[in-house]
């Protein structure tokens, strides 16, 4: 599990390589990842947008931006969490993801919340220190 806390918002990410959805002989490797967002603060916040930077083992980077997550813009009251799952294909057996959520508090202030960098490692990759 990977974790970051920014502006009293905790983001935990758990990636998992999905062997049954991957085809290594075709350079297709697929991971699922679970994201848990918890409001540790005293103010209600709403997730408005997401930004991901996905880098494969060759250094090729793709940026993904958009509204909300999985079609939702969840509102998190103090002490509440929101969890969702998504996936990521790569053409290499290893990669890295990192990003941020843009959230808004009850006063209309924008908060940039870090998504921790996390490693995508398949059984076909050699572990490396990044």
C-alpha cells in the first residue's frame, strides 16, 4: 500500500497485477488499483478533478486529466472515506503512476491533494529501486 496526506486528506493506493487480463507475449500488462480517499480534516470537501502521470519502463509518459473519478465527484464529510477501483494497461512489465486530485472545501478554496507515486510491477519485471 502507498499513502500520502495533503491538506488533511489521506490517499491510499493498492495496485495489483492482473495476470488473467494481461498478455505478456503481446507486450500487454494490466494492473488494477484501489484508491481510498479519507477526509481527516474538519471541513467537508469535494473531489472535482484528477490528474495522473503514468510512466512505463521505457520512460514513455502519458498524462490523464478529467473530472472526478469513475464518473463521480464525491463529497467527503469530516472522517468519511470514498473508495474506488480502476485499471491501467502498459506495454512494458513495469511502470510508475503518480498524480493529484483537485478538491474544493466548503469555502470554495481549491486544494491540490497528492496521490502517492506507486510502482506497477509484474512477475515479468526485475525489481529496481526507483
